């Protein structure tokens, strides 16, 4: 069977297959983290060391070692406070239990930087979310206390319990100048859209994960922008004009994938993609990629 060609797929308005566009406002994406910007905590002017085991940052426990609670010492990513996960030569961290629905997907997004004053130029942070773990690195070259060049990073997990631990631990040891953390957000999705390009630029693998088993998932894509277009079921995160296609029926786990061939003439174009579970009438996360190798 020939896979549809993304830029030339038959343009079918989603309105014709179940979504009725309206001006209805959609609810904001749910963030299940508490105090993710660390603003509610002990008083701080410059820097305060918080010992392992402390719960003085609301919603968080300091784990593995001491950390620095950083106020005006350097520029935070969000609001007034951020963290250095190393204090006094110890590699520390913070952890929080977030409420999760079994089977739902969660994207943990956080701002990362690194202490520019000392230690290794490259900082490492080990992040765990549910049963998923990933190590993140950050190069502090060029950073100053006034310009920390915060970068958003993220990882995904599918919840298997009603409480899931989110854990950020320094990978730099021993050092008093570690990775910096701020603005943690944990976004909840009924199911996940994953779009991955083959290194050569084609095909693009479009997958829906954790949707309704044995059911239909629709894909909308646009070369114009991220929308939003209001619908009775939430915001469709693509701009007009957009096209759509149906993925193969989901399997018993609610997963389905389609390889979409992309002609070289489309390389370099931006595409915005969003998925819709036609059984539960819910949207996935939105994805934006640049086509091509
Ligand atoms: Ca903050």
C-alpha cells in the first residue's frame, strides 16, 4: 500500500469528519506540578543552602544532597527564584509526587542552565519521571550571572500509577557549582502524538500512543502555523488552511503509526501537526518540525 504523501494528501476538512469548528474557548493545558517555579519557599535574598531531606520549598523534597535556593544571585528563568542542584561540594536534587492518571501521557518540561562561576563547563542533570530516566547536559560557555541562557528541555512518560515521582538530580560531583533548574511544568495528555523523521528526511513516522484501543485517530497538519482553531473539544493547534488524514486503526494498547513519505521538494518547510482521538473527542500534544534531513 502506498503511503500518503504529506504535502499532497487529499485535503479533508476535519469539520467533515467529526470536528465542528467554533469560537469556543478551550481550557488551558493542564499542568499537574505544584510550585514548579520554586517561588514558594524559604525567604531568600541572595542564596540559601537547603539541606537534604528538607521540605521547605513548597511541594518539593530536597533529595540526595544539599542544594542552593538562588534568589538575586543570578537571573532565574521564571519569576524570582531558581535552584543550583549543587551546594558545598554535594550533588543534590529535588523531587515531587504529581497526581497522574494511569495510561495518560505526561510531558515534563523544565528550564535548565548551569552555574557559570566554577566547576565543569558542561553540567549534567539526571531526570526521572515515573519509570523513565534521562540524563541532560548543558554547556555553560558564555553564561554570566546576569545572562544564564536558560533552555527548555523535556521528557515524556506514560503513567502506570496514580502518583508519579518527578526527580531532578545533579550529575556533577563533587562540585559546588552545578546544573541550574527552574520553571518545571508537567503537562497531561490523554494520548501522545509523536512525530519522528528518518535521518534522510523521509519517511516521517507519525504515531499516536495511548489513544483509545481499536479506534480512529485523526491527524491535522498545516504548513502555515500552530493555530489555534477553537473547536467544541478544545483548541486545534494548527492554522488554516490545514489538511487531515486518518491513522490506521489503533491496536489493543491504543497505539498506531503511519510512515508518511516526504518529497525532497518539501524539505526545509515547517509543518505543524495535531492529533484527535475520535472516540473520546480529545486532542494530543501538538508537534512542530522542520521537514528534511
Ligand atoms: Ca522561578
